[in-house]
């Protein structure tokens, strides 16, 4: 089992809070209207070189 110390724990919390704000802005939620806006990028033409990309479960890979 891994132990997260105070420093990394705070960093994870800040990242989580920031990501929640991005999700609220993209959903158009009220209260997400202050500060800089997030921009959602949508690929219109898929990259053919990524067609056979296989995603890796990093948790499984690391174990």
C-alpha cells in the first residue's frame, strides 16, 4: 500500500479542484463564469497513425 505525504497530497487536491473547474466550464454550469475559460479541442479528422493504438492500464503495468 502506498502512503501519500502532505506535499503530494496537496498537489493532487489542487489538480482535482482545477479539473472540476474545467469540467464545470465545459458543461456550461452556472458559477463557472469567473476567470479564464477552458477550451475543448475536438479532432475533426482522426490521425490514421493512431488507428492501432493499444491503451495500457498503468496500474496493471506497474504491478
